[in-house]
C-alpha cells in the first residue's frame, strides 16, 4: 500500500522508456523529425477519415490550374482537382505501402537473420547466399522488376518493396546475433535446458530490438522514396488513386505554367523522407546505452 503523498516508483522498464523519450526530445534532430512525421501522419489520417476539404478524385474543369488561394490551399491541377487534398491522399497511400512493406521486411528479415546468426551451419550458408544474390541487384532495379511482374495494386507494390529490403534486415540482425550467441548468459540459458528457439527469442532478440527499431525508421524513408520512384515510372498504384510520384510525373509538363502542381508533392516527399531520417538519428542516439544518464 502506497502512503498518501508518496510518488510510486516506476517499474525499471518504464523508467528506461521515459529516459529514452527524454533523450529523444532533447535531440534537435530527433525532435524535428518527430514533429515532421507527426504532422504528415495527421495529414494522412485526415485523408483516411475523409476530413479533407475536397474529394481528391473529383474533377472540376472550370477550376483547373488555379494558383494557391484560401479555397484551394495548394492550387488545382489540370483537371481542377484540389492539389492539397490529392497530396494528403498521396501521403496516406505512400505511408500505407511503406508501413506494410517495412513490416513484412522487418518480420521476415529479422527471423532469417536470427536463424542465420544463431544456428550457423547450413542455415547461415543458405540464407547468406540468398541475401548476397538480392544485394547484387540495385534496389530500384529489383523493385522495378518485381513490380512489373505482379498485378498493379497497393499490396503488390508493398510486397515488391518488402522483398528489396528483407536482405537489409537480415544483415542488420545477423551481425549482432553472432556476437550475442557467445555471451555468458546465452550459454547459461542453453545449459538450463532451454531450447535454442526459446533462447533465441527470449534472450537474444530483446538485445537487438533497439537496432531493429532504428533500421525500421530509416527503411520507412527509403520505402517512401522507392514507392514514389515506382509511381513516377508508371509502376506504382494505378490511377486515379493519388500518389506523390505520379503527381510529379503528371506535373512535369505544367511546371512552367503551374509550378505548384509539382512543388507541393515534391516538398512533401522531401519533408517525409527528411523527417523519418532525422527521427531515425534521434532514436539511434536515445537508444544508445552510452547516452544513458546524460543530461
């Protein structure tokens, strides 16, 4: 029972989490990235909740190519569609594809990296061989090849991007696991009769979680760029669904008479990628054990 006026002590895990959050908020890059990501996340949520001022798919020919104004904040395109609403819908579409792709790559890549580093032997050789083959192809070229094979929709684009980033998570996971498997407490867990699978997930995986979290943040920014590149090249989500890359492609002939049609999606892509990278830098610093206790 806690005495009145006494503040209950935080659990060790909660205390470490609060310390990491404070380190993140004290980091200029981390705080800036967090603000940018939250603002763009709210924009995508507004699109998902149908809270945008205009329907991003509805055409209004009399309002075509209007400059930014109080009614159309980012102007209108060649079909009279509101650019702000289309940018918001494009951010939601890019975020959905990037999150699904990175989630798939994280799960598959982490499990494969754990198995390769912990079990070694044939498993390590086979997984490393597949990883090396995938790394032999330039990421965008591999994504283009995969996207051209599948039927074009947001899910198949996400799967194509995920396959490109799986080897990155395998490499990021395998290296630390090779070291952790030789540490005393892991050997002690084995000696107590725990299975290899239980030891791997109970004692090894929690110690590489911070590395995976940082890699997820950075991979999200790369996935956004990859999705925008595929859309620009005509292999992204098919129209009329808004996509930031396809918006830039459509605006390339209008840049001299309506520069806002290209400027708006381009700036949003930059802000999203920069925000995720800055957030990744901040998370890396806040999760680094050497920074604990710093004020």
